C-alpha cells in the first residue's frame, strides 16, 4: 500500500464493514450506518500514519478494475498488531483475504505476540484461527449513561504529549508493547486523561462522543477512575459505546452496570503468544 491508496482503501473498508453490519444486524442495536465525513477523515489520517511508519505491514490487492482488498498491520516492540482487514463485498470468499493476511503477517515474522480485534464475520474468524490466533469473545457496553450514577473522580488529570513516556511504560506493563509513535498521532487527535500516582498510573484517550478510545492502567482501581472520566464526557441523553471488553476486564462491565449501560457480545480479541491484557480497553486500530 502507498499513501495514494489511502482514499480508496478508506472507501472500500467503509463499504465492507457496512455490508457486514447489515448482514449481522441485531435488533435493539443502533441501525448500521456508513462513516460520517469526519470519521472517514480520521480513518484516513490513521491509515496514512501506518503507511508512513509500517509500510512493510500494509498491503492492498488489486486487479485491472481496481482495489480488491487491504490488510494493514504494525510492529510495536515484539508485538504484531492488525489494524484493518477487508475485501470488497462481492469478491469475498475467493482467497483474496488469505493472500493479504499472509503478506501482513510476514511483517510480524519474529514477533513474539500478536493481537487484533476480530469482527463477527465467519470468514475473518476462520482466517485468524487458521493463522494460530486464540479467539477471546468480546463484550460491548452501549447506551445512555445514568448521570446520577457518575461518581466524583478525583485523581484524574488532563494529559498531554508530555505524558508519552508514562503511557509507553504503562503499555509495556499491560500489553508488553509500547504504542510508541502511535501516541504522537493519538495525543494530537483525542482528548487525553491521565492518572500518575504512586498507587497506580494509567491513561485513556476519550472519544469525541465520550467513552474510551483506548484505556490502559496498572491496576483496576485506576482503570475504573479513568473509565468513569470518559463516561462523564458523554453528552447527557446521547448514547455512548465501550467496545472490545474481554472477560478479563470485568471491572469495566461493572462500571457499565453501575451506570445502566446495556451489555452485548461483539467480535473476538484474537491473540497469539499472550493473554488478554488487563486492565485494558484496546482501540480497534492501534489496539
Ligand atoms: C474477512 C475478509 C477480509 C476475508 O477475506 P476473503 O477474501 O473473504 O477471505 P478468503 O476467501 O481468503 O478466506 C475465507 C475463508 O472462508 C471460507 N468461506 C467462504 N465462504 C464461507 C461461508 N459462507 N461460511 C464459512 N466459510 C466460508 C473460504 O473457503 C475460506 O477458507 P479456506 O481458505 O480455508 O478455504 C473478508 O471476508 C471481509 O472483508 N469481511 C468483512 C469485513 C471484516 O469482517 N473484516 C475483518 C475485520 S477483523
């Protein structure tokens, strides 16, 4: 993949994930939606960052009519991480995805660990299991935060680019790999909240609509305080989502129960050479 592919890759992934959400849609859940222009712009920014830093991990497949699929991955310390993976609807199930995943995995040769957030697509899950990943079912909290349940959170402060060393240290403790250059992009894109105390440290990037984009902490008490802070940032009466929760992160499920969010199952955390990180809420893209 090159930077010139990013616009087409963004469109293709939006189409593939929209098609998947229509196929797997469940009632009681928000209607499947295409990305808004703002989300598409963010998505392209993240992909350009990956192509810049991990060109060997980012691959596209094409024929004479154009783009067929994409797999974008990165190496951070001794971990290989898959950011996105999609084949154009209509040409799925014919072996394109297999070649793309093999190419991306070659970027991780020598890595001790692997992590990705798998969709519910049986075609995707088959690929990951055959590549040796263990599949840990994930839960998602969704709904409107009961404001009267919000506690007073005292130890959390606003973060900045000056917290990158602290965050990389927490990353290494919790998931064995620092986010490194990804923090440069994330601190420029998201609101950051931090806890830095002798009793525990951690951080969370906050989604514009509230809730965590990514959360890591050295203990559950710190993680819980950070999660509350991200939920307090939601707009009263508007829904918020907390995705990518493995059973190892029940502390987060308990926070969701306390503020009356709904609990659903969705996707798998696919891992190789590691246990589900905790206390940790991975992002979809940078995990
Ligand atoms: C996941 C995805 C990228 C895989 O690409 P692909 O080109 O469809 O994958 P492949 O054809 O190489 O592999 C699909 C496998 O499922 C099998 N398969 C095909 N149809 C199937 C069906 N209806 N049920 C179960 N398995 C099926 C294929 O035989 C193949 O297995 P095999 O190689 O062992 O024979 C693509 O399907 C996709 O874009 N899905 C929607 C987006 C998504 O979920 N992305 C993953 C995000 S984590």
